[in-house]
C-alpha cells in the first residue's frame, strides 16, 4: 500500500544531507530549507492522490505536515526522510482517529434484538462479511438471525443459505423478487418473538446512483429501526468507494465502515479516505476468506500497514 509514497521517501533517504540546511555550532539540528519543504509537500500530495486518497483528505494531511515541518530542525544523526515519515505518520493517525465503535460492547449492552443493517454496492463482500460477523457473534455466546433482504440477486440468498449451514445462524428469507423491507421486518419480528440477541440485515447493492435502491434502503431502515448501519467498502475500488459511501450516508445515515479486500494489493488511499469523508469510524477490516479473517480496526495497525517499508 502507498507504494509510490514509499518509493519517494526511499529516494529522499539517499540524499538527506542535501535536503536540509547546514547545522551551525550550538544549533539543535539542521533546519529544513523552505524551498525544499515546498517540494517535499508537493511530492507527498501527488503520491497521496496517486494512491487514491481523496483530494480533501490529501490536502488535510499535507496541511498538517506543513504545520508540523515548517521551521523544524532535523537532528544531526537523522535523515530528512525519517523526519518526514514521522510527521506523515502523525498526520495520517490524526486523520484516521475518530470516536470508535465497540461493536460487541454495543451488542452486550444494547436492546434485544440488536439490529445491524449492512449497505454497499454489489461485489464488495457484504454477504461474506455478514457471515463472518454472525460466526463471531455466535462464538461469543449470542444468538443471531440473518435477513436475506437482497431479494434481487438470487445468488445472495443461496450464498447466505450455505453460510447458515456452516455457521448455524437462523436465516429469514422470502422468494426472489420479494419486498426486501418485508424480509428485514420479518427477521426482526422473528428475533423479537424468540428472544434472539442480534439481527443482521443483508441488503441489495445495485449501483449507488440508482434512486430506487436508495429508496429501498430508506424503507428497510424505516421498518426495522436498526441500532447500527454499517457500510461495506471495497479497499480496491479507489475513489469510487468514497463516492459510494457518501451516497449511502446521505440516503440512510451511516454509523461506521467495514473495509474489505485489504489482503489484496490495494493502493490504500480509499481505505484512508472513506471514513474521513463521511466522518465515521472504520469498525472492522476483512483480511481473508475464512470466517476468522475479520478483525477490529486499529489506527496504529492501519498506519503501520500504509507506511510499511517507508
């Protein structure tokens, strides 16, 4: 991730002494030349944009870097690239740091049933993510019901049927083409009647520009009153994923993001920008194909991953 950024930083490490002004006796270190700082900031902004970071987010990071590095002195035994990398790490950490969501803590203390609605376009791994979370919910001793409310794609229902057999959750489904809101409503009523702990609602994911889809999402939310609405975002989708998240947030109001396909060679920028753009936290990240391959999001882990080998 952020391959171009790492390459630029690696290049700076080779010419560190030329990048800063000479130290004088009594100085605490070498001061970064103003013209060189402008060049560094420009290069960083280009690298961030090339890595699919949304422009407003890239600008925020670069502005934070400028504030941190202007007039900064670099220790005699340190390179400019090391100083920039440290400042960049701090800037990205600040961008990614929003109040977190303790998913399982909310389930423990929340109402019964605790309802979670999942939205996102097709192909992002929404159904698989739901199965993974159902697996972990049941592993923690809670009962789980899943609503197959993506009734427009027969494959989604069949996929959930297979997961239900493997994981053991209760699946509420109607025939293909049925009203998705009716499926979601029935799942919540089933859970309420049988004192189940959690309801997970799968939804359709046709193109985010489809107004009918957005109206459908609003109806599902209206009839189920979910406690959480989570957006499933594909880390490989680049800036498209950021725009999709904005569309869904405007339609139904998102509470958090689950990032998928981070085990692939994603550029990383979408992962960085998605949550910042809608002002909501990343809750989980998907890192593989097994039910175990989902983990709670951690800012330090993500920053280490983004700047690996930088």
